[in-house]
C-alpha cells in the first residue's frame, strides 16, 4: 500500500462449546391413566454430530399423578448425568396435558327386582365406576329414562351412586330402562340400558251380594271391581262382566251363588278374576191379622178369628201349619171402649215365609140396659114386653145405658099409627146413672108405637172413650127398635077395653092387693079412693081398642 508497510502479528482463535438444547417433550394422557414415560429431545448438534456424542440423561419429573384432573402440568427437567464434549446444555421444561375424560362402567339395577307388577313401586339405581382402577370417584348426574321418557329429574351422584324416584306407573310389558350419565370433568358421558318386565295387575270382579223376597223376580245384579292402581278407574275397562244365578222367582228361601264371568273384559295393564257373590232369598212375609170384632157391653166375648194374607207364587194357606194365639183383655163386663186383640206366633210356621202379626180391635159398644115408661109417679120397663100398656098419664120415656154416653134429644124417635111422629119437649141425661129421659109435651093416647134409638142427630148415641190419640166415640152397635102399644084401661091386655077389664080392676081393688097393671093413673097405690079413679078411667075407655 502506498505509504504503508505491513507487520504480521499472530493472534488466538478460541473455540467455545456449542450449546445443545435439551427439551422435555410435551406429553398428554387420558384422565385416570398412569403418567406416560417422560422423554426429551436434544437439538443443536453441529459438525455432523449426533446424539452419540452425548452421554448420560437428564432428570425428568411432573406433579401430575393418575388421579390428577384434566389440565396441564409442568414436566420439569434437570441436567441429571448429561455430558457432551464440545457442548453445553440449555434445559427447556415441557408440559403434561390431561386432555380427555376417562370412560366409566355403569351398573343399573332395579328394586325390588327386574320383574314387577303394574302399580308396584320400583326404583332404579345406577352405580358409575371408572373403567380403569385408580381413578377418582365419578361425579355428575344420572338421568333415568323409561322408554325414552325422563323418569323425574336428573339425580346427583353420591359416592358414585344415584337412585331414581320411585314410580308405580310403568305400563305392563317389557319396558326399556336407561341411565344416562352426564359425565364430569374427568369422565366422559355414558349410558347403560336394561329392561324391566312389568306384569299386569289383577282386577277382581266381585258380584255384589243381593237379596230378594221369596216370590219376587231376581233383582238386577251389580258388581264391584277392585284392584285399580295409580288412580285408574273403571273407565280403563272395556266390556262388562256376566252375572248370573240359578235362582228363579219360584226358588225357595236360601242362598244362591251369583256367578261372575270375566271373559268379556279387557283393560291395559290388567288381567281379571271373578269371586262369586251371593243372592239371598229372604222369606216373604205373611201378615196374620186379628179380625176386628164387635160386642155389646155385657154380651159374651165373640170368638176371636184371624186372616192370613201375603201369599205369593200361587201358595195358599195350605203351606201354613199351626195357628196363632189370640187374646184380648176385654170381658163381658168391660166398659165400652176399644180393646186390643193381640196376636202371638204360637205354633205358626211356613216354609219360605215369616210372619208379621197385626193386632185387631175388639170394640165394646154401649148397650141399652133398659127402656122405661113413666106415668104418674110410676115407672115400668117395657123391654121384652109382650102386652099393651093400660096406663094414662105416660109423660116420659127413660133409656138406661150400660156406659156413660153422648146422646141428644133427636136420637130417640117415637112413631105411631095415629101420630106419624111424636115430638119430645125436652131431654135430660144423668152421667152418673147413665139414664137419658125424654119428656112428652102431652100424655100418649091410644096408639101402636115404635121406639127407635137412631133419631136424626149427626153423631148418634155413642160412648166417649179416651184413646192415645184423643177421644174416640164408640157408637151403639145396634139401634134400638122397640114396639109397644098404649091402650089406657086395657087391664087384661086383650087389645080392647071391655067390662072384663072393669071387673078385674074392681076385684083387684076389693082384695086390697096392689098390681102395677091396675094402677091406671100411676099413683102407686089403691088407697083413699084412688082405685075408684082407676075404675073411672077404665069406664071412660069402654069399647076402645087399638088401631
């Protein structure tokens, strides 16, 4: 170079070690698996060197274990025993990634068992376990399904187990049951299937017991069906049972089966069975009624009789044996009133019949004890009289009753031939002596008369009788029809006043013997010339006869 000279000075070349990079390889594993073998990669060789120039190995480690959840974990690296001529080392850590969920197995069981009956309560239990040992207990939920339909809501696993809600509504048949595991951060979703055999429930068709009375047609039979499940009603049933019996209208008292046929019945989830009912034929009722009777006070008690009614099926009294017992407390001396005629069963019996006993009533009517005519101061009974009355001055008529009665003036009628209807001026009644007195406005003349105790009053002669429902009036059983004739002066009763009556009267007076038939004026005596007065009255009627 112009202007320069050159001096050579020797220098030094220093060769320093190249650098090898030792990198922990990134790895992954599935949750629950054991850690994979940790490896490394060495890079940076020069001059055609290879890994053969390296001796020893680095130390690799990680915090992840078999149970570590999904995530990333460092793979640490240290020099360990690594050496290499011409090289230094740079250590680069790696990553272990738990990148996927582990698989599980599911055990699906039913309680009380895999075979149940419709309406029976059943629950399902799913137990979720890791497919490989050593994993954590699975968490999450299990959704139970019956034929693809959720059975309640999802159930949370507890210690790896979940139990469904109880159900009774699984239909009869073979039904698909599934347990769908949701999975969690460590385990993948999984499903387990099984089948549940549900047998039909049994509905029992029972013929309702029925009753009828002997001789009646059979009633309409009914039934009761029991055994429904899950709130089901008879609306789930198609068809009707058949109900029958061998009993007929003519069948006797006893019990007869009501048979049940179920072949015409169908219902989802059910089968049918029949338990016979019973038709009870009860005895018909024969009514034994004491016949009502009537009698007059002081008469003989009539023979008590009865009647039986209520026969059916053409039966007659020939089916009855024995007789009832009839009784009344009334006697011939019983006062007017109503007396029960009681009926006792005594020896009564009849196949196919019971007996209802109906008492009767014996009515004791008030009786006319006597009928008297009053003339002057005298009174004489005209009951069963077979001759005419020779008296004058007949002023009133007395009717004496057996009992205290209710009687009115119009209840006594007096009719004649000469006078069609006699009237009474007044009437009195003595409730102590039971004596009713009808007064005539004028003495009776010559006539053939009829005395009738019926009159024109609306109630008629009756005896008041205190009964439980108030006062009952007991009417006279028979009206009084009494004929008699009045012919003053007819002492001997031959129907005409003649000299014979006068002679008889004179003889009576002369003997001083009193005879009511000679007491024409009713003075009660023949003394003090009274007999002469009686004779005078006979003389006045000489030649008089009855119409």
